[in-house]
C-alpha cells in the first residue's frame, strides 16, 4: 500500500493558502488582543505590523444602542434600527472607541474566531466572531462584554509576511453589562479551619501523587464554594 506523500505536507510548503492565511491572521488577532490589554493609547505606531498604513473603517460600535434587556443584574444593548450611515475613520481610532468603556488592565480579555476565509489575489477576506470582556470603567462592580461579528479585509501579497488588516465591516454587535452573581468569601468563612489551608486549597498536582486511583476520589481540582443570590429571591445561595 503506497503512502500518500502529500498527506504529511505542511500547509506553508504547498498550495493550502487558505490554511496558511487563517493561521497567520489568527496570530495577528492574538497580537491585537495583547495590545488591547497593554496599550494605553492605540495609534498606528502601537498597532504597527498588524494594520495597514492607510487602514480605515466604519465605526466598530453602533452610534445608537438600545436596551433590549435589563433586570438590574444584566443589561443588554444592541444596535437600534434607523441610524444614520456613519463615515469612515482610521482603524486605530475605531479600536480605541471599541475599548473606551473598559478598564485597561490585565483583566481585559479578547477572543477571536475566524471563519469563512476567502483568499483573493493579495486581498483576502474573512469573517470573525469577536468577544472583549473586562471591567466597566464607569462602574467597577460590573463586568462588560462586547461581542461582534466582523468582516475583515486584509493586505497579503504573499505568505512570506503576515497579513495586514486594512478594514473591518461590522455586521452584528451586542453589549452586556453584568453585576457579579457570586462573591468568593471562602477565606473569611474558613479562616479558622486549619484543613482549609493544609488540604482544601492544594491543587490537583499535589494530590495526584498522594491518592491511589483505586479509591475512586476525583482529583480534577475543581473544588470551591460561592455565595450569592443566584435566583433573585433576596436570600443568599450557597454553591459547592
């Protein structure tokens, strides 16, 4: 039986340009998420190597957001209908506006998922789901999540260099602000319990080498306790 020699080829060493582009574009998005977290001011210089020099786009946050749900714990807003057509702005400015309501610190997290890749001659396109989560600047007791669907347009003359983002088209947008449902009070509850420090807080690696598998004790390490009003009845709920 002859082995298919092409089956083990690396995408970058043959004609799988869609796979190569996807990998390089995702790496660019990961760099972008790191810049979102660390950079106090987004400029073309801070985004160098990720966006094209003349990159412009329509705003990435709709001008008019209307509340679609509000129960004093969760506030969800989406784009309202009948808004005036926006004008294009520099892509760096669009990113800055997208991040404006967030506290810029290590808690800011960004996720990107690429799909529907089209590799054109030096001008690839893709769609991506984007999620940015962090602490709300106006109310630090609330978390804020912005989710969107982007159609991204890139400059990519060849696979020797990563693609540069030149424009983004926004197709879906949702913003969710939420108060915490639970507060970790383990330390205050168990402060006088010696086994809490000596046993309960030790991770899976500690116990994996000390407990025999035949005892049937789970060592996944997902142990903890949370206290909060989960169902809104005014009473605290305890979750183990």
